[in-house]
């Protein structure tokens, strides 16, 4: 896994198709603002990543990049393994910093 601090420059003559894939499911993602909490994929999340890997392979993806978060890296690693390539970790893809503790519970109203 190679770490990239800045986004690579793309020359004007280069054209690429980019697939954006959100990380697979994690425990508590519906009840909490996860932010930068370093939480890995749960079992359904790994299955979702495997299905994404199948789609990427069928569509001819050749490069896999990820944010540094554990859940994104795990998703990317499952996809990259399917494609036979590595994962480029790009710090600029990191999660939003909510400037408060991560994994806080979201208030819900009960009716």
C-alpha cells in the first residue's frame, strides 16, 4: 500500500473514467456521526465490498485509491485484491473533521 500526500496531477491530454465507491457498512453508522473514528467493516460491509469488486472487475477498473480511514482501506483492499493491483492511500480523501469527538450519537425523535 503506497501513501500519497497530495493528489497527483493529470495532464490535459489524459482522459480517465473514475468510479467513486463509498466504503462498506460499519457497525453504528446509522446512529452515529462516525467522522474520523477508525472503525473497520462489519460482515455485511465486507460482502458489499466484494460485490463492488465484482462490478469494478467487469467494468475494467485498473487503479484503486482510498482515504486513510480503516473502513475505506478495507473496502479498497478487497477491490484491489480482486483486480490484482495495490491501493493508493490519498490523505486528501480523509473524512470530514467535525471538530468534536467522533462516533457521537445522533439524536432521534420517537413518535
